[in-house]
């Protein structure tokens, strides 16, 4: 078992919520243009990717939760709370979206990412280069279409 993460582009959070409701919580990739990026969760590892791409510090908390639709708990969620069980969907913040879209050398960025992300311990740049390239291309397609990036995560 592990954390599954998919990134996709969509026109709005409302459209994403409707798709997640229709699917019973399954990944919207397929309905939307997207890529699978196992282990590249939006709250920590994506930040490490942004730093690897830009060399700049990353602002934690720039992503907005869109699923579950209930308020995010301030403490540990109780059993049965959708925040405890997932899936979770976040709208990727504009700065991270722009950083992904600006990637021109996915090999270099992937090498920096695996060198600095302890969450990816044992991974190689060769494994991550295609993922970085796909995310960069997805971010550029989203920008060209006037859409946003979203991350769906599930245990």
C-alpha cells in the first residue's frame, strides 16, 4: 500500500467536485487530462519539486483543499471523518503551477528532487525524469487552456 497521487487539469474546483462525486471518490484522471505521480503528494513533495525547479523557497499552504467539501479539521480527524480516510483533492497553488510550467530540463530537476527529497529515498533521477516532464507539460497545457492543476490523493 502507498499513497496514490494523480495530477490533472480542470476548469474549476466546482467541476472537480462534481466529477469526484460522480466517481465515488475515484481519480478523475481519464475524465480530465492528467498524469499519475505516485508518492508526489501535494503538501510536501510537490514543494520539494518546486524548489528543485526554481531554486527558490517554497511557501507551504499555497494549495486549497477542494475535496472533501467539509471544513478541514484543525487537529487529528476522528474515525469516519472523510479527512481521515480520503480521498483528498487540492487545487495546486499558482506559484507551484507556474514553477512546473517553467521546467525546461526535467532531467536536471529530477536529479535535484531525488537528491533533496527524503520522501523519495532510494529513487533515481531516471525514474523521476518522465514524471517531471509529464507534470511540466500538463502545467503548460493547463495554462494554455486557462485551467488550474489539481492533485487527487488516496491511500
